[in-house]
C-alpha cells in the first residue's frame, strides 16, 4: 500500500478589476511538506479574461504568473523569495493580497500521487 501524503493547495485567480471582485481561476499551487513537494500549474484563457476587462494587460499578467511559478519551483530564477524553504514559499505565494493576482485560502487533502493530484485539481478548477 502506498503512503498517503497530506497536501495543501490553493487556486490562483486573476481579478481584472479589484473593485468589482470578479475573478477567473488561472492556476493551482500544491504543496506537501513531508514529500518536499511544491508545484504550480497555470493557464490563462485570454478571451474569457478580456470579457471581464478589455484593456487588461495580458503581457504583464504572464510576467507575474511566470514569476509566481519561478518562486514556487525555487532556485536563483525565483529571486530572494525563491531561496526560501518550500513551506515558506508556499505561505508567501498564498498570502492574502489585494492585487490582480490572488489565491484562495489553502485547502488540504490526502493522496498517494502528488503529480496526478495537482493535474486533477488543475483540470477541475482551471481548465
């Protein structure tokens, strides 16, 4: 029997006009302390996003989401925050913010395959 991992995940969402509080799910970040695992997947449906705000800066959004992914995966590309340990990077990425990129509250679960789990969550919540 495979060991079950306790994991946490958060949905990454874009809020094109913060004052309207409307959002579009664009990604998922999943973290498991015991497996020393963190992974972020994202995909932007540009047509849908532009329906919320036709002048939204898609180029800047891509840069910001790419930075989020670099921080999640760590290393030099993630800058100073990318050098934090995995739990600290997850907490930083899921901190409450009022910017155009926000995350849901973290949720938890158990699974035996973290890669399959993030893929399933990504398909259910984003795609």
